[in-house]
């Protein structure tokens, strides 16, 4: 099987199984600099758009915990602390995909820890249930941050093996390269 076929098979099995969709995160890993993000994002987007749904991307190393899940802010009128959920999470609808890029590379431990309820129980930072979404991630195997067991057990790792022919075909279709 080719890499695309393998990825689409993983996505389909995870997406169609309600237990897997709500409790696991397919994690596609490969070495840096070979187009993992572009390829993974393209294949996931193609997959989810074929279902009539959308994909939202979060590049975790670029986010602080409050940007990833939301935060608590004082309401100046009521003088009560209020929780605001991340717009990227609240805009998701049933059947959509949340794509987490570079999930373990350069991500602050606090940001990843703040995602525990999102990853484990599919709950927003406020505790409200999320839409019924599938979460998919991509990362490099090098430079992994120290993971808590609670975070680590959420991911099912798949090593992407690129064949030269398949990669050249992808580049040709995407960018018109020979």
C-alpha cells in the first residue's frame, strides 16, 4: 500500500469508529524537512472535505495555553471570573477535524497539558463538551518534549514512510514539479 492509502485507511477507521474518534488521536510522524505537514494536512483535508466537513489547524508550538484552549478573565461589570473557550475549538462542528501540527516539537509543556481535556474527554477548557470531532496530529520524532502518561496514551503513532515515487507524484500534482 502507498502512504496516502495507508493514511486514508487510518483516518477512515478512526473517523467511523465512535470510540476511537472520541478517545484517540492518530499521530503521523516522520523526519523534519520532507513535507510531512503539507502532505498530512493535504490528505486529512481531502479526507474530511469528502465527508462534507472542515478542518481547523492549530500549530501548537506557536500557542500559549490560553490561546490553545481559552482562559479565565475578569468581567468588569459583574466582577466575576469568566472562562472564554478558544474560538478555534468552539467553531468546530460534529464531524469536523482538529489538526494539531508539530504537536511535540517546541510546544510548551503547559500548552500540551492544557489540551488534556480536549484530547482525553473532548471537552473545552470551560468543561463544556466539544463537538463530535476527530483530532489528528503530526510531529517529528526528534526533540520530543517530556510527556505525561495522560497525554502520551491519547496518541496512536504512525510512522510515515515516503517512497520516492509517491513523493514525486505528490509534488507533481501539488506544485507541478517534474
